[in-house]
C-alpha cells in the first residue's frame, strides 16, 4: 500500500484493478479487502474501484464500494436492498417546541408507519399494510405498469407472496429507521432510511441467481460465485436494468410516502404546534446503479453503501442510533467517481454485537434519545458501528458538512 497525500490509500496488487480507498483513520477488515480484490479481478472494471470510509464485508459485494463497469453488471454489487437510501427534511419547529416527554411522538410515528416484521412476512405481518391507504394505492397505480412489464418477461417474480403495494410506504427491518433530529441551531428535522422492501429483495435475489446460472452455462470461473455478471447485449442484462430501475423508483416513492406519513403524524400530536417544511435536503439512494460518464466513457456505476456526491449535490450520511448524522454537499471528487459514504459502517457483525454488548451498554449509549432499549436492537447499538466522526474526517475531500444532526427520537425497524 502507498498513501496519497491527505486523500486516499492506494491498493495496487498484480492481477487486480487499482483500488482507491478513503480509509485514513478507519479500519479496513481483511475479509473486506479480500472481497474487494476479488471484485478487482473482473475484466470489465473501468479505471479503478473507489472505497468509502464506511467500508465493510458485504453479502456478494463489499459495502462502501463504488464499482464502475463497461459492458457488464454484477447484480450482487447492487445487492438485494435495491434503492435503499435516505430522505431528510427540515421543519420550522425548534427544540423548545417539542414536548418534554417524547414517547407520544414515537408512538405516533410507529402507528403511522408499519415497521418490523412478524408472521414470517405472511398475511399477518405487522410491517405491511392490510388495508391499503389511498396515498399508497394511488402511488402503486403509477408503478404497476412497470411491474407488469417486468413480470411479463420474468413470471417467477410474481409467484407466491409478492409484497409490493402492501409494502409501499413501510419501513422494514434491520437498520432501517425514522428519526426526529435537531441541528446546530436546534431546528427540528425528520429523517428516515429505507428502500424497495420485499419486492426489491425479490428482484435482486432473482437476478443474482440468473447471473449465476449464466456463469455455469458458459463455464465461466469466478473468484467468488457472488460476482456472477450479466453481459451487456444479453436478454438478462436488459431485463435486469429495467427491473432494477423500477425498484429504485419504488424505493424513492416508498421514502416519499413515509415522510408524508411522519409529517402528518406529528401534526396530529396536540403537543406539537403548527409547522411547515423549510428545506428538503435530499431523497437519495445508496444501493443502486446508474449510467454515468467518467474519464471519457459512459459507464454503469454501482454504489453499494455509497452516495453520489457531485459538486453542489446534497446528501445524507447518518450515524448510528446514538451518534451524529450529517447533511452534506458534494465536492465532485473525480477520483471517487463523485461519491461519499452512506453512513458510519458496521464495525462488527450483528452476532458479535449481541454477544459483546449488554442492555445497560445500549441504554447508556442512547441516553437522552427516545428509542427502543430492548434486546432486539442490541445489534444496532452505536458501538457496533465505526465512529462517525472518523468516517467524516476520512472523506473531507469528498463532501463538506452543511448540517450536523443529533437524534432525539428514533424508530427502528
């Protein structure tokens, strides 16, 4: 490894594409490095792979990676949480206008937005709609024709329990969240994190398996079977691009609907005075693919756990449920393919976090925040993530901080 002055670390090993990694002051686990080297063996990487400071081992491809390709796409480099991302909005409310007891706010949000998962995702799942509200039904009517087109070409996507309209406007599980935050001037923000839910997972999983089948059919040996790819010009490539683009649109709509539901839930609270939105920071993906132009070529850029950060473009980089989050403005750093991190990044697995931390640890780490403090969220405790301040420092040439936010209410999926 050789370090470039004040910017990134260069990983340059024979037989692999160059890797530029913004990891100064943060750890790169050995397993994640090996996963990146495997990606670097693929013959269609354009220029190099860019790595963000929240990098960690992922399923299929490394989280925190920006992978530009020419002539092929690796479905696992987008993943199964297609279009997962953030939306944040600033309100005219201030901290002094919030009630001393924030539990009713959390209750109102949890009532307004289905979250979590029960009944193994079946008909009684509390994280899905059972009576579809009108805004969700109207939004689905605009998405349905695209879904029908995808299913016509890939009927298996419609078999069994297909969660689409009943997941539209719902949060999901894991690290998906809704938060009420305060910025440096004590202005109140609403921020949430989610993606394309069950249907995005189905689309991603389906095409990852199709790519693996194609690799076996064509006798293509890979350093990792999860790096199975779809060559441009094939039917599966075109069908995947159509499906992944649709799922990304579903994810964006999903966040829009939840934001409106949260706003309405707060307006229904008697303790909250009338308010308006003053500034919507961004509705951005951080697991997605986009056609972009970089270094003289039109390429497919997959960002898995990374946000686009073109010059002047706003983004959201959340911390863990007990740490700061940031509204940022991109600097348009070409070496990163105009990208930045999507969060703090996990420092350990969920299993390790549950083994290492106690309820007392979690309660102390989230002191002053109205949130769940039970055993089922130990894997999301702040210490399970990298220090967000170190992550931000490592990418100070990628983004500038516009607002620093601190949570006062957190709803976890």
